[in-house]
């Protein structure tokens, strides 16, 4: 199918385009041009932003489903729910649990990807968040499942995931962390620091070994102090990507703005860390093997620790713009171009450019999602 889209503003990785037509042919972007096409249908959205589809690099679940559910339909449920939030690509994220449960989840995600029949938002790969964490900053990760990493264990994980494992999170101070970080990087797996009490020096060592991201900045890590910068200071100081949960709960808007000023949009990526309660009413839900209570949209364990979020990526985007004061174009980069570069998929998604897949999110002037397209096909329309 060949058609064209003209929106009020087209957001690319380099600028905002006005009075341009984006021509889509067979699921890819054929051209971006000022001249009106005369050989195809044109869809006009004069008061809207046309952005590349959003990418969530850290999400556990949504709409009552979790990637660790034994139900084979759970992944598809999440994928079908995400386009209403503007998301067209996502990384399925596990939590600390019995090792066999983690392996089973990784295998289901691999099977889902390799079957080649994805619907809704594309599952791009998996992220193992836990169990290689420290007790003090474990958050909602159960103590009984925390353990130090071993290379034989990770060899098993790589074999089962068959190149679909994209990310592993590690506390740099746990036993075996340094050789494991080096080994993972050598095997093409992105390493992030998370749920850690490591000091600045320990995180710096991890950084020079190849750890290139801090998971949910400020949360689950040793804090910034003027005499010991901690993990937070190390992520802010080094050339590391900073994940951030802009739900208005995990990080105050003033601190969101401070992080943005320090890292700039080029080194920040918005995530949801969303669990199965996303898009659903308050109540009790499970995250991994434990029960979580959601009250006023806040997900917490019974001991009071935040347990992921119920946030959507479009809400995080609005918060960055309207609460943290980040310019629209830069905030959109944090959910499109920057995550695509981090995951190494910028050759095909994450931008509106000739030759890229036609993954789009259409936003009104208040950044509410109006429609979402995956490979040129509309998979969500507001009100339908």
C-alpha cells in the first residue's frame, strides 16, 4: 500500500519539518518531500505532530499481562496494548525470580520474536533485570532470589535466548561482577548498572569495562552526595545513558529537569518500568512472584517499596514537556531516536527518514496519542 501523510509538524532526528509530505510505500518511508504527491492518497493532520513510533527499553507488562506469565498469550496482550500509548517497539523485562522462571520467560520471548508473526508493538528483545543485585537497594526484587552472576549461568541464558537477549542489569559491587560485565560486553549484550549500593569508583570501573547505562536513574542506586557521588553521580558524570521514569512519582519534576540539563536529551531515555497494572484500575496485582498493591496509580510492595510503575510512555513524554520543561523536540528524541541508537536498531526504526520502517505516532498539540502505525499499518486510533 502506498500513501502519504502530511502533519502540522514532522519530528525527525535532526529537526521539525513543516509543510512536508511523508510518502509510505510497502511499510517503509519512500520519501519526505515539499511537493504534493499526485499519485497516491494523502492523509492530512494539520494540527498534529508526526513522530517516529515510541520505543520502551524497559517494561515488564501492561493490560493485566507480564512477560514472566506462563501463559503464552501474555506477550501478545502487551504488544496489542502498547500502541494506544504510542509505543511501536519494546524490550520485555524480567524481575528477580527463580532461575528457571527467568529462563522460561526468555525462551517465550525468543519464540515470540522468531515466529515472525508479531502483532501490535514489536517485541525487540529481552532485558534481564535481576537477580544480580545488592540487598540494600533491591527495591521490589525479593531477597531470596538475589545471587551473584556466573559465566556458566549466562552461557545458559544466551543459548536459550538465542541472540534476543539485549540487556542485563548488574550491581557492580556483587561478587564476579567485573569479569561478567566484560564477558557480556564481549558477547554483544548491553550491560546496565542497577539496584546497587556501589560507590563512584566501583561504577566507574564497570563503566570502563563496558557498562553503558544506569537503570531508572535516582531509583535503586546509591545517591549523589557531595563527598561520595555514588552510583547516581557516576551515571550523571560518565558518558552513560540514563534511563528515567518520568511518572511524577519516582522522580520530582525539578530533578527530571536537573538530570536533563546534566545529561542532555542525547544521553537520556524515558522508560515506563510498567508492570501488569498499567492501564488498569487500582487493586492488587502480581509482579514476578510477589503481590503488589496499586493505589492512586502507585505500585508498591507490602513493605512500601515502589514496584515498577503503571505509567505509559506518552504520559512520561507529557510530564517531561509540561512538568519538567523540556522542549517537545528534545523530549520526543528520548522516546524515539535515543532508544533506537542504544539498542542498535537505528538503521530501521526510531526516526522518520527515507528507507526506515513506517512506524509512526500521531500526537495532538497536548501530546496525546491520536493514532499509531506499525510498518505503515494503522494499529491504533483514538476513540476506536
